[in-house]
């Protein structure tokens, strides 16, 4: 009887075509639109932060709208290249070593957030130094807006029926088309809520109410720490990558291993920023 009730409680997977629309032979996927939406929202929000001198040290913004316009291309390249290279190195190296062409076959696997994070970080450092912008303030600006991209990206993961969660009988479990006949945690939506909406709200509070941009490095640290903690939590509900499985103890995943240093780095950045401001 319990199995019947659990089956009735399972949410059906929404029948959403991964292709949002097509113009002739060109198909536009929701995943691509998610990248565009995340970058666009982040760019608009960052321009508003940069325009408000009262939020920054000495009441003077170190960035201009022109800086942020130019940075769009830099960060897009950093995210895409870093995300793909990170996926290959962290999750698919064995397969790529057997077939090097697989590295450019983005339909075999996908993007790694941690790789995209490193790529975007490198882009920020190079851009800041090129334009005479304090690196930590550059980090803070971008960190404050990254949750937009995380939110839209995780929604796109859900629409694509990928990166689903572990088998579960919770009332909101979903049977994904690619996840076998089992009901699973919609872990993509958990991530959208935690890494996207909640983290965005926390960072906005720090920036707008605490004026945390006046402490260079603090907002970046809060983002890095907040993402790491959110990801570690969701990993307990997310199915580990099939080619890796659990690394140890029957629960430790690669996502957790890569997120632990982020938590430590985030805490260090926040402490450093507060000590420097004291």
C-alpha cells in the first residue's frame, strides 16, 4: 500500500523540449538561453552596483559601466573554456585519454562549475590588471551577480533532465526520462534555490545593507563559502557522476571534494577583508 501511495505522489517530469525554438536549421536550446539570461541579468545588476559610489571604499566605485561592458566577452570565454576543461579533467579524463576528440564533444558530458569558476577567476585577474582595477573589488563585483547564472543554469539542467538526484520516495520526487524508471530528488531545483535565489539574497543583503563592498574581498569570500556549503549539502541528494561514483565512505563525491577548499578559501577571504578594514 505504501508503494502505491509513493507512486501516486511522484511528480511527472514536465514535457519541455530542450530546444526552446528553431530558426530554420538553427536550434536554440534552453541551456544556451540560460547562459544568456544569467550573463545579462548579472551584467545589468553589476552596472547598478558600479554606478553607486556610496557602496565602495572611499565612496568611489573602482569600475565603470564601460569596464563591465568590455568584461562580458572576457568572462564568457573564461566560463566556457574553464567549464569544459574542468569537466574533462575532473570528471571525464579517462574517457578523453582514450579518445581525445571527446574533449570537444560537449554533448558527451557537459560543463563543470568548478572549472568555470577557475576560468572566470583567471579572466577577472587578467582584466583587472589590464584596466587598473583592484583585483579584490573585481572579484566582489562579479561574485555578487554570479547567482543569477547559477539559478538559470540549474533550471536548464532540470529542463534537460540531467544531473538528477538520488533515488527517493519523497512526494516531490520526479521520474526523469534519462534516469530510469525510478523516482529521484529534483536536485537541480534544490541547487537553483540554494546556489541561486538564497545566495543571491544573502549577497544582496551584505552589499546593500552591510555595505560589504567597502571591505574588498568580503563579498567574494561570502560567495565562495556560500556556494561551497550549498553544493556540499545538495551532493547528499544528487546522483554522483556515473564514471566516478562515490569516492569514499559510501557518500563522498567529487563535488564535495572540490567544494571543501572553496569553503576554506571563502572563510579566509572574509576574515582577511574584515581584518584589513579594522
